[in-house]
């Protein structure tokens, strides 16, 4: 796990330099090679390239950063839309009480088994 450095708060000088942070703590290919082969790299953004994470890691095959940022934005937009009164809770089944949601849409589908979940995940890659 790598923590985000808030460059705007570096006036406090908690670190001798951002370069020193990158050398000692930044995520680079050498450190990523120590992780399990199927490890994924995530970062909520904004990212300080070359400090917290090297560009080759951020843009590499293990990185889900762009997906994470895009999905995070969509989720935040949806929440703000609902909070702003865009669509009533009654029109969003996930936000309705269970009995009301089932009355409007029928019973909830059964969760996928572990095998079905794995097959679905493999099929979506």
C-alpha cells in the first residue's frame, strides 16, 4: 500500500524532500515485482507521478487506476444527483426498503455462486 502525498501540504516539511519519499517509499516496478503476480495497482487520484508511483507502474498491465478514477467519478455524480433530488429514492430499487423494492420489481435475484462469479469475471475480461 502506498499513501498519497498531498504536495499542497508539504510546507510543513514532514519529509526532507519529495525525491527522498520516491526513493524510499514510491511504488516502482522493482517493488511491484515483490507482490503476487496477480496483484493490482489502484490509486484514487490525483496521482503524483514519479513520487508516489512511477509512470511505468501507473500505466502498466497491473494498473486499474483509470478504471477506478472513472468509476469513482460516476458513483460520486450519481450520489450527488440523488442527494440533489434528481430522482426520488422510490425510483432507485437499491435505495428502497427491501419489501418495497420487491413489491415494485419482484424478488431479488439469488446471488451468484462462487463458480458462476468466477465464470462471469473471466468472461468480462
